[in-house]
C-alpha cells in the first residue's frame, strides 16, 4: 500500500433499503481492506443525501437502519473506523454552505446526476435544489477530513473531481495549501469499479431494478440471479455460448470461491454443454457461501441495537471533533473567526 495514505473518507447513501453486490465490490470491499491499512478511515451513512429521493419518514428511517446493519455485518470494524451518520455531524452542512461560494453555476450544471435527470425528461424548473447541490455537500463530506483519497465506484469519479476543483479554487483564492486534493481511489478493473446489473447492460443500481442483493431472503436472491441476462445470441443450451462480458460469468468470477467449478462451467458453456439454469443455480449457491458469515452476523447485530447505537454515538463524537477543527481553521482563513 501507498505509505502516504493517512486518511480516507467515503459514504453510502441510504436511498434503498439494502445494499447490493455492486456496492460491495465497488466500495465496501475496498473500504474494509483500507480499514486495516490507513491511519484514519471515516465512513458514513450519507443520510442527508438520501433526502433528494426519499421523502417518506418511515422509509428513510428504515433505509438508514438497514444500511448501517449491512455495513457492520459485512465487516466494518468500529475500532478501526470512525463510523457515523452524516446528519449527526453538523459541520457537513455548514461546510456545504461555505463551499458553494467556490464553484460556479456553470460547472454545477455539467454534473451527471443533474444532467441525467434532464435527459430523463425532467423539466429543469422541477429539479430539486438538493439534487443540484448534491456534489457540493459531497465535497464538504470529503474535504472536512482532508483525506488523501476517496475509495468509491466509477460513478462517483466526477463528484470527486468537483471536490478537487473546489479545493483548488479555495487554495488559490486564499493563497494557501489548506486542502490537499483528494484522489479518487477507483479499482482499475471495470468489472469491479462498475459492476454490471442483471440486465447485462447498465451499471447495477437499485433505481434501475437490476440488482443482486446481499442480505435479502434467499428466495429473492435466487430470483434475481435466475432473471439474469446471459449471452443474448445463444438460443438453446446446445449452442456454443460466449463467456466474456456475460454477466453470469462476471458474477461467478466475483463470488464463486470454487475456481474449478467456474472453469468447468465456462468450458462447457463455450462448447454448448451446459444450460443457463445450472450456471445460475451454481451462482446462487456461490452467493450464499460468499455472504454466509455476514448474513449470520447481521442477524446477531440486529438483536443488539444498543451496541449499534453506541458505535454510531462514538463515531459521531470523533467525526465532530475532527470536522470542527477543520471548520474552525476555515473560518480563520476566510474571515469568519472573529468574535466581534
Ligand atoms: P451510493 O450510495 O450510490 O453508492 C455507494 C458506493 O457504492 C458504489 N457503487 C458501485 N460500485 C461499483 N459498481 C456498481 N454498480 C455500484 N453501485 C454503487 C458507489 O460508487 C459508491 O462508492 N454520493 C455517494 C455517497 C457519498 C459519498 C460522499 C461517497 C456521499 N458523500 C463522500 C464518497 C465520499 C453515493 O450516493 O453513493
């Protein structure tokens, strides 16, 4: 590992009620690896960000609880990580208000999330300002902890670039090197940085309904896997099929620890000697093996919400202390620190 890495920061938005394997391979797995390697890891639930899409109190509360449990069950170690809820650390909102002054409207208009909405046919007048400002809040999330890097999936790259631009503008205007420019830490393999959905075409994403979950009921996961697209040119099981770029085999490579079985399935698939059902059944079993321990741990955690709450309180305190320090320094630099 790069010995310069002291601090990393990352977040997950509880816009859905459960994480999927795209979140896991693109973000959570690297987060868990980094927690053992860096001096400071700040990981949080971006609950303020979820407000752009979730406007139902009960749904939001449920999503937040589930994503927290998922994250902990997957192996986040609260001894090594500062783990907290964004909305409980007030400096995030405060810094977002400040940073909005160091980026232009024109640049904000070029952000994907906003442009995608327009492309989906949304009228610009109806786009909520939370969505438009989203990348500024995200820049605040990051810059508060002055990290070396931000481990995320490919879809977040543009947001980190914006955080860099804001940091650069700030440093230039005040003639300071206060903000280090955060590096997007994104896996070089595209099968990992942008895990494809079960449709085999688009990025796996809750809002597109093309996910394979992690903690859903076994039957739900089996159905998600059974609905997976394979080689679209293959009509019968006896037709030779293509393995490369085939989502079912991408998932086997990610999840199946039985490498001989994967090789055997690939060989037979290429020759037209195995049906999709067998390939998917084995993928389903591999998924259950892969997440067996995490699924068991989640059940135990869910019975001990007091422990979970104390982890979050502890994280809130540590994140508040660190981020207050940054805010105080920023106020000093920009001229908001005097008491008169
Ligand atoms: P979110 O909640 O959409 O996704 C959480 C993480 O999962 C990654 N990810 C994927 N990676 C690979 N393949 C996929 N199909 C896939 N789908 C999701 C995302 O890239 C992300 O790393 N805006 C962020 C949350 C956020 C944040 C931050 C992240 C708020 N503030 C500050 C980093 C730093 C988001 O909505 O991620």
